[in-house]
């Protein structure tokens, strides 16, 4: 049976304000899905709710297991999160940062073994950042840091990968590099990826499906693999207003439409 | 053991009796012998005849301490001294001064820090000043410096009782003293007297107390309530602090035939007051004590008090009755062995018609001559 | 910093501690010569009983306490700085010192004959209570961010300061006030073997716990959410780590009183030397704390005829060290 990640009917309230309103979505093995929406639409809140950082109603299920009922430790074996930027300010080598990914698999007093180290280096090798292993994390460029965090996420070895605008601090080239790596990892390892993004063009290029979030609810979803141009344009405009969709080969490009 | 206990008992009674005498000041011409006779009587009446022999033994201890002796110090610890102590360390200025008064000068090997700021050492112990060790203050007692003097008796204040415990653990007999009141001071003098086998000197000193107190009592007994002036005792840090009801300094005023203005306040340590409160008390006299080091007045002067316009309406200021306690010897406002001189000085200040300052100067000089063996320059008092 | 350099740094500082410890054992107002010490260690019966007593009851415990105090404060300071992600975090920030101080003051006032052990117990209880109150406040506000902890710490500190001020006001100046001030001043001068032995178990529990949990402490340099996403049970782990470091701090300061500055500068110096902020930094911070306190104590009892308060000297020694390494860093590359 194909692996499946399901978010069912999540509601989040801050006081009286409803941030998320009955959000539900499904992601299947090897799928890289994007979560698009304007600021304040509830993208990050959704990811945090899934990770259990904030109280919520509803549930999220990884292959049928309800993550909401798991301890942090067990949950971290099912769901990994790549933050916008890593909160670490330095003082650790990149390898040490990557090794933190083993936390959910190690006993609380246990230290990573030689094998763990080897494996972590292998993963860094795969991502092309092995050369950074002994460098101080604080001295790496933002793109390099996200690569290290991606490596940590792979070390954590979870079926579900959540990403909170991992590309937002990166330059144009690094965005492409990082997103391509993430997409490769998800496809090759058969993971389920959910990424929040600001730029629909990058989302359309790298994601398989897009969920459009507005005012805490999912309006619609776009399957980039099969939906026709007119549906994509119509759906995107529900969030972004007047837009034009350009076509470049197989890829779409969204630009802001002329004012009427 | 039984003997030891009864000795202690008698000792305790002796102490409380002498203290009692001090408190009520009933004995008018109490000499050392008279006091002893009284003790004997008291022992015999209170102790039934079967204990007579033991009482007699105890009587002997008042003259000569038999070692080893076990004493109870002023925080209730039992201290056993095996031989007559020849090397005494005193970590507290009051006990150091007591040792000097009891003629233990040559057995003192170390005292507290800052001796150069206490004039009494210059007068009474100038010859041993250079050889005296420094064991620090009660707060930061220097255990090693103390041990380096190889003491066989250490006397420490209550503040330093934790250090005392350490010394006791190391096998050095250590007495903790707490001379917080006149009675406690007398108790301490007897304790040190017995510990160092100078019982006679101790008895003489406490008898002198009784005599002085009796004298003051006699002088002031005829005073009516309205003849007793209200006295405001300034604190050592500021004249906006005063001695409340249960403080030693308050008893000083009462003994000398005055009313303590601070009696309206509860407490037993310097208490802050406002100008308003002083105006309300409206004292007839304002007294500025000697500072704790006894080498001068606190950081403010009588002039400052006199010229403080907030106090201009106070009777004492209007009449110019603001006085400094004499400096240059000891802090007579505190329970030091010469503390009775403070009471005498207070009497002379409040009631010059009953007891003149010249008489006081003579009495003070006699006191220091007898117990500390130096001639006091009385010009600072009478002049 | 390469592994080899790191090894040199560690062996260097351990050697320095060893030398300082020997000096510390030899120096004091009571004279014991090196030869005498050797005789005592060889069990020679000719040495005076008092020398032996001074060595074993005062000198050696004092030296050991100096090392323990510095190590405990340095290590705990480093842990606080890591888990509160605040370079100014020290026992003060989260209210431990304030609470411990209050506990000690209460013990001094309420138990009339409070010896060192009563005070010790009070400071333990006070420190733990402070941490507990901080946790409670954090829970009450519902915000689990670092800032809330620091704010709660400030609240606890303010409350304990106020209560202490009140206690001081009503304290008996001759005895209780003196004891409180003595405790706030800090000294190793009243360390005895029995006192060291009585807090050693607590110290070792705290130390061992922190060393065992070092991976978790290292991870807490991450943001709260990141920690949780990596599978850390943040609430429990943070509580345990805070309790362990409080145990360490309380075990030290209940004997020595408050020794200022060590918990703050040792971690900084350690980070500046290693240019890292990991387990090794924690250990080095402890070692640096130990050498600073040892040197300060040796100076405290030899500079002047009376003993000086140790906090003066830890500051005097620590500040130039910190400035030196800061300048080094300025010249080199930033951490």
C-alpha cells in the first residue's frame, strides 16, 4: 500500500480568532506538495499545528498513525521540519548540526556512534556538502546552511518532511539548487513533502501539487502534473488577484496582470 | 560528673545573682567580698545542706579554676578546657577589652583586625601591639591565622559561631560570647574569668560595676518622673536613626535618670526615624555616641545637628543641649567592659547638679587605672 | 580549532589547575612547608598534630572547594547561557541566585542558631523554589519562549530582593544581618572537610547529570520549536537540566556564599578560546572557572594581612582574561 500523509479537519484558534478553519489535505509517497498563500493566510500555523507546537483540533495521520497522540520523540520519527532559517547562531560544526537529526532515534543519554557519523557524512556527500562538515555552522552562507539542515532532516529519516519557506533567505541560484535537492530527495526516497512558499513560480516549477490557502482555509488545489492552464490560472487568481500566466516550454510563469 | 554539674549550676547561679544585682542595683557598697558573702548565703539557702560540701568546692572555683573545666558559653555550647590557657585569641573587640581588663594582656596572642583604630589598645596594651596577631573580623575570620598562633583558648562573638564550631572540631576550646546587654556582659566577664582562671579579677570588675550602678541608683533615686529629661540617642550612622525600646543604648539612658525618646519604637537595633518623629518626641537632650571604633564621633557633628533647620524647634537644640559622648577611649554607649562609664557620663550630662563632670572624670580615670593600668587624660572630658 | 590544539588547551589548563592547587595547599597563614606536607602524606609521626589537622581539615578542603566552586559555577553558567540563548544568562538571570539568597536569609532569620548547614539547606530550597516559581510563571503565561523565562527570572529576583530587604530591615544587626552580609560577600575561608563532604554528593549528582545530558544541552541552543521538531521533550528536559544546574550552583554557594562573575565570564572565555559552543566548551568553562576561583582564593588570603572577599579577586582576575580574549577575537576572526 502506498504511504499516505493525511491532515484531517485541523482547526486552530488564537483566542476568538480562527486561524485555521477545517483544513484537510492528503499527500502520497514521493509527492512534493506546495502550500501557497499570502501573508497571514495560515501557512506556518498549519505546519506548526502538524508538528504539535500549538494546540489544535483535528488530526494528522502518517500511514494511519495519529501524530497528535504521539510524544515529541515518537512524532519526530514520523515528521521532520525544515525551518525558515536555523535558529542556531554558530559555535557548532556542520556535522554536529547534522548529527542532531539522530536525536529522536537515540536514547536520551546516548551519543551518536561512529556509524551514525559515517552515515551522516554519506548523506552530506549525497547533497554535495560533505566539504562543510568541519566548518562552523555560523560561518556558512545561508544556502549552505539550508543544505546542512536538509541533511539533518534526512538523517532524521522521517516519511514526512515539512518545510517552512526554506528558500526565503536564499538568492535566485541557491533557491533553485536547494529546491531541486529537496525535490530529488523526496522523489528518490519516496518521502512525502509539504512546503510553504511565497513565490508561485518556484512552486509551480518544483511541486507536484499546490494547495492554495486563504484566510485559514484551503480554497482549492492544483495538480501541476495534469491540470490544464486555465484551471491553474483561475485557481491562482483566487489568491493572487489579477494575474497572467506565461508558458515557457513545459513550465508556467506567473506575472501580475495589468490593471484594468 | 555530678560534681561538675553542680559546679556549673553554682556557677550559673553566681552569674545570675551578680547580674540580678546589676539590674536592680540594690547593693550600694558592694565590694568583692560582700558580693561573695551574698553568694554564699544564696547558695546555702537555695541548695539544701546536703550539697554543702559541693557548694564549698564551687566556692573555691570562684577563686581558683580547677582544670579540666567544662563551661557553658553564651550560645549554650559546652566547652571543656583541659589546662589553664596561656595563649588566648580573642576575635571580638569587647572580649579583647575584657581580657585586658582582667589582666590577661600577656596571655593574649591575637585579636581582631583594625586594632590601630581602637585607642584602648594604645593605652592599655601598647607593648604587645606589635606581637599581637590579626585574626580578621567576625564576618571574615581567619582560621589559619588563628591556628598559626597556636591558641589554647579562642573567644569569638556570636556572629562568628560557625568558625567557633570549626575550631572546636579541631580540638581548640572556643567560647562564643554575646554581650548584648549589661547582664550578658557581666555573664561574659565571669565566663572569661573562670575560663582563664582570673576569677578574682572578674569578681572585682563585676563588683566595680555593681558599685557604680549602685552609685547611679542612689544619685537618681530621688528624681521624680517630671525631673527626668527626655533623651534622644542618635545612631552611629546618622542622627535620623535612634535607639528603640529594647536596645542597650536605651537602658543606658534609663539607668542615668532619663527617658529614652525612642521608647515609643519597638525593636532592639538602630531604627530609622523621620524629622517629624523627632519633633514629636521633642527631646530635652540629644546625645551623639562615640563611633564604634571609639577613635572619634560618627560622620556628623553636634554642629550639624544644631544647625539643621528641620530640628530648630526641638527643645534640645533650642537650649543647646546636644552632646557628644567622649571619644578617644572606648565606645561607652555599647556593652564594653567600660560601658558603665557611659552610664556615669550620661548621669553627669543629664544631672550635672547631682554628679558633676569633674567627678565623672575622676571616676573614669580611677576605673581605667584599676583595670587597664593606665592614667587617663581627663582633659578631653572636663575641658 | 583543530583537535590537536584543543588537546593542548585542555592539558594546559588542567596542568595550570594542578599547579594552582599545589600552591593553594602550600600557602596560608599557618605555615606548613612542602617538606612537612610530604612527611604528612608519608604518614610520618613526627609532624605536629596541628599541621596535619590544618592540612586535612582546612587547606586541602579549601583547595578542593575552590576547584569545585569554580567548576560548578563555570559549568552551570555555560549551561544557562546555552539553554537561555542569552550571553548574559547567569544564575542571577533566572532567579536562582536570588532565590538561594532569600532561602539563606530566611534560614538565618528563622532558625535562631542556623549554622552553615541550616543556611545551606535554605539556599538549596530557595534556589529550587525559584526555579519552580519560574516554571510556574511560564506555565501561567502560556508562553514558553526564552524571553518568558528571563522575565520570570527577573520577577523572582525582584520579589526575593524585596523580601530580603524586609528581612534585613528587621534583622538583628549584630548577628543575623552580619550573617546575611557575610553570605552575600562570599569566601572560601570557612571551608572545612566535613562541609565539603556534605555537599559533595549533591555536587556530583549535578555534575554527572549535566555531563550525561550534554547532547540535550547542546541541542537546546536551537529554538524551542526546532528542538521539539527534532524530538526533544522540551518541557521535561529543560526542567531536569535546570534542576541539575541549580543543584550544582546551590551546592557550591551554600558553602562559599555568592562568588560573583565566574558564572558569567568563564563560558565567554571558553567560547572565545575554542570558538565553539558545544560540550567541550562546557567542560572548558568549568575548568576555567576552577582556575579563576583557585587563583582568586590564593590571592585573597595572601595579598593582605586580612582575607579579602573573593568576589573582588574573581572580578579582578576574570575581567583582564575576558578583555584579552575579546581583543584576540577582534584581531582574528569572529566566532
